[in-house]
């Protein structure tokens, strides 16, 4: 039995994700699928539209067999650490044979050789990234420019794989993330074989709907927030996604967005000194002073998240960078807890969010293959990153309409979601 791994957020799960899932099975010939899914806070530094167990249920009803959680230590990180944490988890299961990710290019011919070079980060490459940032570029742009320069250099030495690579291809979000998945597999020395599927019908950040069925998660969230009605996005959501979201909304558990956490965030900003803020993850390059200076500039209107973000925004700092920083401030994550050393050590456990009957068989195999303890129930056993996830669940629940104590401590109460195989949507 072969198994493909996918790395997902499903915010929310839509028909584009269904296409990727089915293509992943077809392309790899896998019998089963393990999904590594971000928890309550996501890679772009924002709360998930629906909680992790709701989105795990969507994944299982689509046909994934086992859903494991990417800890918040990695889930709200730049591409390098997000990819490393997710790939390390897939590798640690001992049952995953392949990884299939979406990309704009839809082919590995140029990504793989570039990843092999970048896995060791040549000194000249690091210097070029620093030079780009010194000129005012943000880190993602500086990294992409340096990688494109390296690709051109390799192409100039006769590396045919780079002959037709346009420099802007490295700036496309899924190509960038895919490159970091490949770098992570190289650094881990993993035997997992990579595959990629070209994105179809809608781009990653595409805010407009241009297809009858497939829309990006960004466009779907825009429909939901602008029209305030789940039915506005129904055509772009599988029935099970719609059902799960409808249930969550009815229970007062969504849709979650930053505006639901503004009071908690502002409390952190006003109650901490600039020096205390400087000790938190992602608060870099003197941003603690900008944070403190932004508060008086918010004016007399409602203290909403978008106004705070506008007061912080500069050409150097992307919205995503600032949102990640504000996520770490909201959750109280220190620089020391999320040091490069700690992140490089990897996750020390595998947290199961849900499984099917096929997934149960995978879990049984993992008793002998997994490199790490498999956690299906949170007990007194403690792992630093798991403790962070438990606290993140509490912070996330504070954004519900009427949070109960059980919502705050749900990690202790919630068993893995189990879905019977009859509900699979596999082809």
C-alpha cells in the first residue's frame, strides 16, 4: 500500500483542493493519503476561517485518510520553516512514499536541481539576499531575486533545466513554497519522492471569481466576508465543506477573521513595554517601536485590525510579515521558543486530528514505522510545541460568539475525528 502526503490549510476546502487531491492520487498511484494540516493559525499570519477539527473533517470527507496537525510553531512561519515542519512530519510517519504539491509551473525539471543547490545555501546566495534587503526589498522578494540569479547562473553553465525559466516564476507563491518543500526534503535526507500538479482555473491570491466552479480560497473568503452569507460561496464549495461551515457558523464558531481578535491583540500591545515586545517572535528590526508608535495614530474611530495594519505598513514589510508578527504577539510566542535551533530540531510528536478506516490501518503501521510518538489524545505528557498549540486553541476560541470553557480547552476533550469510508469522494 503506497501513501501520498499533501500539505494543506483548507481555508476553506474548495473544488480546487478536490482537483489537487485527486490528481495527487492519480499521479503517484497512491492508495492512501496523509494530510499535514495547519491548526488554528495559518501561514499568512491569520486565524483560520474554521477551526482545525472542522477543516480536518472536510479533508476526511473529501477522501484523505489521515490528518495530522502542523503545529502553530511552524504553521505561521515564512515558507522555509513552514515547509520544513510539514515535510519533517510526513517523513516522521514512516508510511509516506511521496509528496504532491500544487505549483504554477506544474513541473519539477527546474525546481529540483535548484533545491539541491539551495539546500546548502551558498555564501554568495546569502550575500545576495542581504544585499537585496539592504536596498529596501522585503525578504521574500530578495530571496526570489537571489534564487532567480542563481538559476540564471546555473543556466549559463549549461544546466539545461534552467534554459527556459523566467525569473518571475520564482516569485509565484506556489512555486516558491514548492521549492522550499524540495529544499526541506533534501535537508532531511528524506526518501519521500516529490511530485507537483499545476494549479487550475484560479491563482493563489486571485481575489476575483473567473471559473464556474473553481475559485481560490482568497476569493471565497472575500465572498463570505463581503456578502456575509455562506450561500454566496456555495457554488465553489463541495457539499461537505458547506455543511461543516454551516454547522460551525450556527454554533457561533465562525467565520473567524482578525477583527474577532482585535481586543485581545490590543491588550497585548498596550500591556507590554517596547522591550517586552522586542522579545517576541517576528518583532524584528525595531518594529517594537513602530508598534508602540502606531497606537496614537489610530485616531478616534473604532479600533479595528485593518487600521492597525495600515498604521504599521511600509514598503519593506509585507502584509503577511506583519500579520505573522501580530499572530506571535497575540499568542505570546517568544523569540527563544521559536529560535532557529528549536525549529531545526523539528516536531517531537505526531498529533492526529482525524482518520478514516484506511487511516486507522496507517496508524497501526505507524506503531512500528513512526520516528516520533503518535498523539491521539492530549494527556499530561508534555511537548513544548504541543503546549503552544493548546494555548493557541484557547486564544482562537476567544474569538467565538460565546466561548465556553470546553472551547478554550478543547484539545483535552476532543478525540480524533473519525469518518467512515462510505463517505469518500474518490474517483
